[in-house]
C-alpha cells in the first residue's frame, strides 16, 4: 500500500472513531456543555490527553501553514476546518494524504 493510501485510510478511521464516541455522548447527555467539560477534565488522565491534543493541534496548524506553502497546496484552510469540526485524527492524515499527492505531482513535473 502506498503511503498516501495509508494516510487516506487513517483519515477515514480518524473521522469515524471520534464521532462514534461523540454521538454516544450526545445520545446520553445532549448538548450539555457542562457535562462535556466535566467529562473532558474530570480526571487527571483525561486532562492529560485533552491538553496533549490541544498542544498537538497548535503545532499542526503551524506545520500546516508552512508545508502547504512549500508544497503548493491551496485551500489550506480546509484542513483547519477539518481540525475544528472533527479533530487532529482526521485533519492530520487528510493533510498528509494531500501533501503526498502534491509531492508526487511535483516529482512527475520535474521529471518531464
């Protein structure tokens, strides 16, 4: 399997997995922001994962802007939108898939 296809598979899994748990939460609690924050920061270990995810997302946004410019990937804001609407587990592999495609086309153009 090519690396870009592996990234695409990871993006699909990264889209489905978080929403499975989010929909389960919504089914139990509805749109209760207090319950969401209580569960998110209710234990030290969940706070650890939440903060790790927030910091990783900040790093990804910085990387996204630089790599999108370097690899001539237009519409970089779509990956930012994916990050905000789904999460890093979807946005990062989706961007890496797009990056691999862009690098492949750049390599083909250089050989021609």
